[in-house]
């Protein structure tokens, strides 16, 4: 398939790139996204290599990325996006059947903003795109804790070694508290209420956490909290 891109998109719209080897699924997502007044599909690709080609030429704000595709799969593409300084602002949402949990964890480590099941409700998908664009929480507390708990408690060939707790020494006590809440899947407003601070203060702490821990997205903060032992897996 030749990568497909759309025409000009109005300023202020969230530009979405669809990456999946199933044309029917891409068509369904395109209809859904293009029906919204504040977002538009700017391109479609059937594998990761085509997605990177489109991103580097035309750009996008959010990528809806399948994991299993012929050629360059979604995991490799996510890593390539995360490692490209010119694509640092691109948010990747992994689309999965939840039967590929270990791939999802690797994708989160690689820099994906979060993940959604392919059977997601339309309203939830649209909300996820908006939240990813805004850098907000995208991870479902139940699904994320269950997934990360299972796989960070195990070792997998090819995985990066677990992080030492010493990486947290640069954090203040309040930043550690915020990191624990982020790992619980809470949104900024929920963290603010729990810690009796303003949402703006929470956002400031999260920005500092991202900078200090070298994390690309909020999802990587969750991984760091578990890998360093700040948050313990629940069995």
C-alpha cells in the first residue's frame, strides 16, 4: 500500500495518523475521527515504515498504532518515533487486542503514551486522542496496573534491565508522592484532590518528573515507578 495523506488541516485541529494493516479498521477510525470538529485524519499507513515516512514529511499530533503488522511492526515504529528528535511531540497510542501484553509493555517503555483495545467504544477512543494530545493521563488504572504488575514482576529476554531505585534520588518528597499517584493511573484533577493541591501544581510536578527522569511521556513515569520499586506490583 502507498502511504496516504490528507489535504490541509485547519490550525488547532488534532492531526491523527492511522497505522494498521487492516484497511477496513482504518476506514472505521477515519470516519470516527473526521466526524469530530476538533480533529482530522492526516494520513493512513499499513506498516511502521510507511508511518515514519508520513510523519517525517507531513507530521501528526497523535498516532493510532497497531502492534502486529507486516514489515516494520508497531513496536519498532514506536521506538523510531521516540528516538527521533524531530518527532518528540508526536504522541503514540498503541492499539491492541490485549492478547499481546508483553508487546504493550515494551511499547510503553519505548515511549508510547498509552494503549487501547481495538474494541474500544468510540467516545473512549476520541477522549484518548484528546488526552494524549494534551499530555494528560491516558492509562486506565485497572488495565494498566494489571498489565504492568504482571510483566514487570517477570523478566523477559531482550528487555532492558530494571531501573535502580537510585534514579529517584533526584526527586523531592512531593515529586515522589505525585509519581506514586501517576502510577495509580490518576488524572491531574484526581491527584490534586488527593494531595490537596491545585491541578496546575500537579502539572508542574509532572513536568519536573518528566525532565528529571528523562521520560518522554506520562506512561514512562508509570513504568519507572514500578521498575524502581517505588510502587510494588499487586499479586
